[in-house]
C-alpha cells in the first residue's frame, strides 16, 4: 500500500509504503487508541453525569446500583435461608441431647434443674418470614448458652458416674469362687467339731482343691498369714473400713501390700486350719463387725448399683455377733 502526502500547494510530497504487516500493526494501534479515547470519555462522562445527576446518566446509575443490591440481597437471603435450616437441625439435635442428658442424669443421681441456666424450649422451627441476620445471631447466641449448659451437665454426670463406678468396684459383690455352690451360710448353726451352737461368721463355698479364689472387689492386701483357725488367710481392705477375708487356702498368690483388682485370682481353695474339707470360708467386715456376705453378693447379681450395695453394708449390732473359729 502506497500513501503520498503533499502540502497545500503540491510543492512538496512524500511517499510512504506500507506492507501487509505494517498495515495490520497500524490498524491495531489505531483501534487501541480509539478504544482508550472512548473509554476515557465514557468514564469521564459517566462519573460527571452520576455526580451532577444528569437525567439519563442518573437513571442508568440507579439501575446498575439497584441490580447490584438486588443480587447481593438475593445471595445473602439464600445463605440466610440455608443457615436457618442448619440452625433448625442443630436445635433438634440439641433437644435430643438434652432429653438424653436428663435420662442419664437420673442414673448419675444429678438433678438437671440444679444447674439449668437457660429456660427449656422446644417445638418445630416454623416461621412466617425468613430470619433476619439479627434474629439468626440471637438464636445462635441462645443455642450457644444451651450447649454450654449441656456441657456442664454432662461434665457433672461424668464425674458422678465415674465416682460411682470406682466405689462400686470397691464393694465386694464379685463371687469369690466362680460358679461355686454355697455350703454353710452366715448365722447361727451347730459347730461340726464340738456340736455346740456357734455363729458362723461367713459363707462356705465347697470346691475342689486348687480352685481359684477371686477377689470380691478391688483393694489392698492388708493381711497374708497362717492362722490356727483360718489356715492360709488373706484379708483385703476396700476402703471405708470395709474388709473381706478369704480362709483355708491351699496356696496364696498375693502378699501384704499388693493391689488387687475385682475378680483377680489371689489364692487357691484348700483345707488348711480348722476345716472339715476343702472349701473357701469368705467373710465381710464393716468397721470390724461381721456382715452377711450374701447381702453383697445378691446386690451384685440383681442391682449392681452403689445405692443397693451401700444399704447392704449397714453394720449390725455388735452385741449379737461373737467371733467363732471358721470351718
């Protein structure tokens, strides 16, 4: 492409030759320049018209702003609706948790009303209008208080249940001989050696020699010795002045000071001491007073709760109990 440039009097002229590549580049530069000029004019006119309130420009600005606000409001409303549905699901789960907590609190011996700080509420999440941000924030704050209350209740119940479990494990409700048949029971009977009436201070479990003798509860071995009447004897202290005694063992597997667990094998059945045959003589003492061990074993079989066991450990009058040699 040839371009000839001359002055007004055609006295001077200049020829310019543009190849295809140069022509394309020149076109692109010109187009870019026009775009920049147009954008600058549009921006200047649009801002000036918006600031000064030109009729046409002002209307366009209002339409654009209104559309942006509508889109933002629609987006916010959709998110609020989703959050409201999630909030309803959370409230339903919290109410289920509260009902469960109240049921468990009865087992733990805790009155939920003692630590209730937020009034109870319920019902379906039904609303005639969509929640506003303020309403949503208020509901979330109430839900946060309720969950804090439930956490406090669960913490107290956990502590109570753990305490009950520990105490229960220290009460002798485990049978000292697995599947053992009861021989002589606790109470007055005819002594097999002298034929006189005597108080039998424990329970007898006739078993084959070598049968495992199990700790009726967890505790500390306070006595491990040979006694003329009890033979090879073990005493376990369970705390709160509660002691169990295991007599006539052929072999003892623990020593004084050992910690034993409920159901742990501590000795083997034998016939040592004042005995007519192989058996375990099992005693329970509370504050040094003999108790009927059957009360503890029965409580462990039927209602293994601390309240029942505690009722079983009530000491009997010491005036009617006289220690007699075990047999």
